[in-house]
C-alpha cells in the first residue's frame, strides 16, 4: 500500500469528491484532515479525557471495562 498526501486549498473543496471517487474505485481509502487544529470544544474534551485518564491511572477513579463500553 502506498500513502499519498495531497494539500488542497479550502476554496477548492469541490475536487475532493472527484478524488474520493478515484481513490475508492482503486480500492483505497481517504483520510481528510485540516490545518485548523482542534476547536475549543474539542480541546476541552481532550483535556477532560486526559484528566480522567490520569485519575484512572492513579487509582482515584474506576475505569470502564472495554466489554461495557458498547452495551448501549
């Protein structure tokens, strides 16, 4: 498998659907990222998750077993 990175200006987003079709027809997959970074809400969630992970690591909070994460 070969990885190809393409940078496209935000105002040229209409080409993404054409590129996506070509790649999927060839059996590949597309991963789209943005240089904008994380939003304020995403950063808050990341910080909260990090704090929770530290509490679990220190034994101050009980973690959820993976087998219970998908019981919804």
